[in-house]
């Protein structure tokens, strides 16, 4: 099992729309493609990055992650949800993705 930590910086005024898209569409479409959602958070510290959407996913391995992302990005349901949510402009300014392997003493293994 590997984990993927993703950080999305929303464009100004777009965080509510980004949260709605995840709540109403993205998480379900992730599951359809074998992408397991662990948790979603809004960064609240007053440092740079406050307000970012940070979330953790799990995948069986890196190859499965790559295949799942390819299928997700090509999914007509995802494309329609993304396009509808971005009629008034892109929601996300920046995405950072990091793959993580748990240590032998981690609660998540």
C-alpha cells in the first residue's frame, strides 16, 4: 500500500466551488477508479498555504495509482463535472502530489 498526499491551492474565491466539486463528484469518481480517499483537510495555519485543500489517498502500489489516475482523467463523468465547475474559471492554481510509503511503526500500513 502506498499513500498519496495532494495539496490544491485554490484560485481566489474558488475554495467553496472546489469543496463542492469534491463533495458532490470527485470522491465518488475516485472510488469508481479504485482511488481510496483517506481524508480531506483545509490548512488553517497562518503561514503560506493557509486555505489550501490537503488530502490523502491510498493505492495498492504506484502502478495502480498511475493506471487509476489515467482512467480518472479520461472519465466522461469527471470531465463533465470539471467543466461544469469551471464555467467561471479554473478552480485550482497549483497541485502538489507526493507519494508516501508508511514506516513499519505507522498506524497506516
